[in-house]
């Protein structure tokens, strides 16, 4: 990002909102990747313990895996996220899962399962890095917004909205 920040409150807000939308999409796809990785790791645990073949569809098993998670979640309030199926990251994740045969993960040999886990892990890390970079840009815009509001006073902020 260039060090030049748009000058008006409206311009800063517009740019920040656009970046937040981009971050929402990356966050959504990252969660998809994490869910798929959770299923792969569940399959690896199942095999290591010698349990029988899994029961249920991938969607049903994903609900079971998520039910076992006890994370605290995000402190950030949720926003509506509408990520189209043709978003580049969605397509990349789908193509990767097709390549590694995610839909048939219980039929993969141990090497194939490990390769799938590695690919999903790398993809998730890449999404995390992209989010981190976006957060830095969003934080810079928020700081510029605060500075602009302080410099211009509350009256002009209302006019700029």
C-alpha cells in the first residue's frame, strides 16, 4: 500500500470498507480450508486409532468435527459475508481439493491424506498471511480516519458522510 491515504473522511471510509470486504472473503475461505483440514485430521486420527470407516457424508462429519471444537471465536462482531463461488480463493481451494481428491478422503492412502493435509495447511497459512497484511492496511486507514476526524471536527464529519 502506498503511504498516501485519501484525504476526506468519505474516501478513507470507502477504502477501509472495501478492504474489510476483501478481508471478510479471505476469512470465509480460510474457515472453509480449516474445516476441510479438520476433516482430514479427523480421518488421520481415525486411522491411527484403528476405528472403522467413517459414517455419514462429509457435511455430517464436518458438523461432528466442529462440534468437538471449543474455540472462543473472534472478538470481532460478525458481518454479513457473501462470497461468490467464483471468487479466486474459493476456486483455488476447490481446485486444490479436486486435485487431492478431498471428496474421497476416506479412500486415499496415507500418503495422499498427508499430502492433502499439507496442501490445506499451506493454503490456510497463505490466507492468514493475506489477512494479516489487510489488517495492517485497515489499521492504517482507521488511524488516518481518526486523525482526519480530529482535525476536521465533528461537524464536517457529518457533512462528509
